[in-house]
C-alpha cells in the first residue's frame, strides 16, 4: 500500500524532531501502522528553515493553504501554535476532510468545542497527544488505558519551565526573579515566559485532561489559574521544614458538587513521587476507582519527545482513518452525545488544605487569637511552626513568622477568615496562603 501523505504546518523544533524520528524509525513505524507515513509537504513562512528541516524530496511552501488544497494529503500536522491563524487553518483542514494532528493546547483548551464539533460533523479525527505533557502518553492513558474507571482526580506537574524554576529556587535558596533570569539565559524559559510562569500553559493542559477524564466540554474560561511569580524562597524553605515541597500543579477532581479545575502552587508531601519530580520533567498522577493511583513521568517538551507524541497520533490515524467514524475513539473519550453536564466549581467551593504564613507581632495572645478565629470558622489545624523572632527579623526583632497547616476546608470559608486575620493589628504583612495537596 502507498504511504499515507502528511502535510506539516510549522517547521520549528517539534517539526524538525518529527522529520528525524519518522525517518530514523520508518521501518518500525510502518510495521506498526500497517503502511508507510510520509511528510510530503511543509509550510512555513521561513521557507529556508523549512527546506533545512525537510531535506530533499519534500515540497516546501510558504502558504499553508497549498497543503490544505492538496487532495493527496490525508493528514495535516499543525505546529504553528496560538489561536490566531492556527485556528483558521485547522478549521479549513477539517473542512477539506483532512485529519489533524496538533500540539496546540491553547487552541484546543479555548476553542476545542468548536473544533471537535467541526471534526465530528466532517468525520475526521483531531489528535492531540503532543498538547499535554509532551512525550508522556497521558492522553492515550486517560482516553483508552483507563477507560474502565470512574476517574476521581488527576494532578500533574505539566509545565517544565516552572518546575525547573521551583527546583532551582529550592536547591539554591534563590528568589523567583533571579532564577527566572538564569532559566532564560540557559534557554529553559522563553524570552516571554508569561504563559508558563503565570500558569496559563498548565491551565490549558489540565483543561484538556479534565475534559477527557470526566467527559465534560473543554472549559478553560472556568479554570482557576495562579502561577509562581509571587512565591517567596522563604515559603519553600518553611514548607521543607514541615516535610513538603512546593510544586505548580494542574489539578482536576470529581466531587459530589461538581468538578474542580485549577492550577496553582501547592505543597506536596516530600515523600510523594510527584514531589520528587525535578528540573524540567513532567509527571501526572491519575486516580481511578478501579486501578487506584497511577503515575506517568517523562519529558514534557523538546524536539524528539514531543515528536514521539505527534507520530503516535499519525500512527493512530493511519490505522483508523478507513474505519467507520462512529467506531473510532471519541476525541474527548466520551461520545459527543453522552457528555456530562457536571459543572466546574467556582474556587470558593473547592475543598483542600492550606499553608498559611502570618508575619505577626511577637507578643502574648497572638497565636491564641489567630487559632481562635480559625477554630470559630471550623477550620482545623494540622500543624503549627513558629520561628524565633531573632531568626526572622534579626537580633532583638519583635516580629515573627507563624506558619499554620490546616486540614481540609472550603476555600470560601478560608477567604473569609483570612480577611478577619488580616485585619488584626498584630498581623503585620499580607498573609501568604498556599494550597496543600496530600494526594492520597
Ligand atoms: N512551555 C512548556 C513547558 C512546554 O515549559 O513545559 C510546552 O507546553
């Protein structure tokens, strides 16, 4: 059988890895897919770069629409990124009857409902393994491997840039801004790192995992997103003294009231495997009712790791494209007419535990007042750490840090009591609140 022909939009790092791996492993990939897979066209505004990436025998064009218009092309790989031209081209490729492989998490997390509906109507597949956690086959695991389970929760380190920064902050005791600069110098962080450090990239990825885990539409606009820019080295140190590490987690959880969907820094017990994922690595933990807890670890970015996911999708499509569309694996794991209307909970309804740091006046009755207000609100304390005033503010200091770990509490209740605590004259600085996940 003749190879299936593929057109690539965007000849950057991942595109280059896709060429290399497809070429290197072409025989094995063919034996798996049942026929050869060949990229025959590449579109990139920088045609010189595209020519270098593609090598001989591949048609290079500046206009992506030439690929979409070519009837011989069966699959379009979109590696442009963003929601602008990429969205338009993906919709045009679908309308032209092409199957699509994309690494574009932002596009699917924000416009997934429209894109999957268009693909469903046209009977084509949109595959996106590379969009979440790079080379880790987490989409495949959630959508197919764990299909027997009622998935209870998913929690992951799904942004390598921020995990690298947090690892460096902890190892070297440095503050966020210093480590970010170093990460940019070393090429671990982009020149504009906003999406990474503000948690947006992780938000896109957890939105996609949530949709597949629970059979709900993609709803990035309902996700609660906090990044790592406000984290102080001091809190990383205190967390460590209490047996925890701070990680930026993407979390989605099924509760009796609805679905939690959130990204924020979290204390994780140091003994959990997830707490020991260091540097730019990614890891995702999935808890299903039948299987229990499972862990997926690997490179979340990079040329060949991401190409590994792109090619897995190419193989899937090659195997399935002649199958009746109704018998393919649904895009979001659940059939489109069987999606759940479980709502995404507002943050005030989320229940979790907390790390609180209060800079207080070091005088009689302060601790009693603070714990009293927490008790009145029904918030139970798990642990308290009080530093010696000298250690916090230097010799003769009259201020100290009070660190409190709470048991599970409703976030709205915690917000209210924090407002009361903040108003106390003996609480001298803005209270630091970091959520804590035991991941049991
Ligand atoms: N910028 C991402 C990261 C990789 O740092 O993990 C692509 O989503």
